[in-house]
C-alpha cells in the first residue's frame, strides 16, 4: 500500500471471514453496550431526550473490513466515501490505517484535512462542483477531482488550472440500489471530445473514474466499466495524455464483496498494466455492519381487525424515516427490528446468561406489529409488518443492525427531533484499539 503498510501475518481466512488471536466477541460486546446504555435510563424520571435513539459502533468491524479489502483487492487503494458516514472515529481509524478519502463538498474536505490528512490523499469526487468549493480545494491543495462535462472544464480552467482531473464515465448501474449514472458520467461517444477540449485548455487530465452504482449487485458491472475505462485511456493517448490512475468508485457490498473483488481484480490485471495506479471510493462496504441503532417505543396503538383472530399493534419509535431511517427512503433499505428489551427483560440474543427462545415460550404464537417513526407524517413508516412472539409495550427497546451506511448522515430535524444521535463506541479488534489508543 502506498500510504501505510500493515502486517497481516497473523490473519487466516476462516470460512470466507478473517480472524486472528486479537479479535474479541463482537456480538457480545455490542449486546452488552446496548444493554448497559439502556439500563441507565429510567423513562419515568429521565430528562427529555435522555431516552433518544442511539448507536453502538464497533470500530473493530471497520478494521476487519479494511483487512478484508486488502486481502482481496490489494491493487486498489481505498478512498473512503465520507458522505456515507462521516463519523469522526471511523474517519480517524481509516486515516490511521492509511486509506484515502473521497469527499463531495467543502465541509467533507475540511473535516478530513482537519484530521491532519495530506491533501494528496483526498479526491474531490463530484463531477459538478460549487465554484467557491473549487476555490477552497485549490487553496488547500486538494488537486484530484472528477469532471464529466465541458462546462466543468471551463470552470476548472478559471479556478484551478493545476487540478489533476479524472474523467468520470457512464456505467450500466441498472443492477444497483442507488443509480448514480442517471445523474453523472460521460458517455463513451462524448469522452474523446471532452479530452480534446481539456487538451485545448491545457488542463491536466490524469485518469478515468467510474461508479457502478451504490449497492451494486452484479459483479459483472465492473467488467464492462473496466473495459470502457480502457477505451478512454486509449482515447486519451490519441489526444496526447498519458493517463496514470484509474478510479473504480464504490458500490461494494459486504455480502458479495469477495465475488466482486475477484471479477474486478482479474479485469484490472487484464486491461491495465501494473504501473497504472488504481484507487476506489468504497462507502457502504466499510461502515454498514459496524453500526447498530437502538430505539425506544414511545407509544402503541391497538388495532382490532374485524373478522381476524387476535389483535395487532402499531408501535411508534423515537426515530424514523426523517431521522436515521432515512436509509429507507434514500437508500432503499428494509431494516429488521429486533427486541432489545421487553418489559423488564433483556432479549438481545447473545447475553452471557444463555440464548433466549421467545417462540418456545409462547407456543409459537406471533403478534403482528407495524412500526412507525415519531413525526406527524404518514410516510414515516419503518416496517409495515413485523412479527414477534413477545408483547411489545411502551418503554420497550428495539434494535436494528447494519445501520452504518447512509443513515445518520441524511437524518433531518423535521418536527424538531434531533438529527444528532449519540454513538457509543466499542472495538472488537485489539489492533484497532491500539491504533485508536482505546
Ligand atoms: N463515490 C461516489 C462519487 C459516490 O457518489 C458514492 C455514493 O453515492 C460513493 C463513492 C460511495 O458509494 P458506496 O457507498 O456504494 O460504496
């Protein structure tokens, strides 16, 4: 790695996962952190907001994802996409691990620079930039930036002629959760013209960038994108540029990572000689599984369904789609509710006092719930239909795993609720603890 080499000699692949003697029981740590935080709250006397939703973040999980990246995609230097989750501890860990950063705005650049990261480790990966932000990037020496249209080239000529430019190209992102090519990317029939214009303006084009769509599900999307990038490298050579960097963007998901990395690595090796530097802009991959969100049941409504046996309930939580569940609207997620505490009992699966089997206790009978956020809007629905063996009541707590990507960062203050929920940090990797001084 060009920034900070790490030694992975203690790490062994285990069933597609990676473990070593310095790992702790992550599930157990997360469970204990959730329960300890909740135990402290007495909702009958607490101050307003003390029972607000909160996150538990396992920085060890972020560390493991980094190791996994390096083991599978050693040729690609990750530039973490800050927009996905600008959590300061996550950024600090990644900065220490030597990743680069993909920033999309002045404040993201500022946040990363303020941690002491060298400007050369940042790419301003936004093809349509605000003029004053370009001036800021120029002032701070953040040279790497993307473009995909002629107007952006004129803007760059005026404000930052020394910028190191990446031509962002269109991809087939039809198999992704969030399609970015609807908005960004030059088609292959326009790339030659853009490169000629850049040459005429005496601008410094150094590479090609693409993004196969956030939450990409088809590893083959990378194949075509890498081939197209090769075509643009060749076009650039005809225009007089010797491009040296390829930016393969983000889109990586934890579930399919090894398959994607294999397709991408072999496409890279096939189309690009080793002297071409390759960077990526993973966001979701690094943080999704590291964050667990706990929410409090603030209200409940009983629904009697005529003609149907039994009751169902509407549960109202103190977080919703205008808050950290913004991922339901913006990121097409369907978070799964789990019970943390019902009545006086803690139910989180991995308590040291043994596994709890609610179904056995209730003879297999399930109650149906719909789960809603706290705002006045009917769109604020977290789950239309969830079933639990437990009876969930006001004051109980639910938790949701995999809440690290595109959640907190796109929360609003709609209805006056907070958009800044507490994060309780834990770290299940000894090496990451040492790096962070925990
Ligand atoms: N790079 C750019 C330019 C993006 O727009 C995004 C997401 O929107 C990312 C990287 C991160 O994508 P992901 O979280 O899918 O890895």
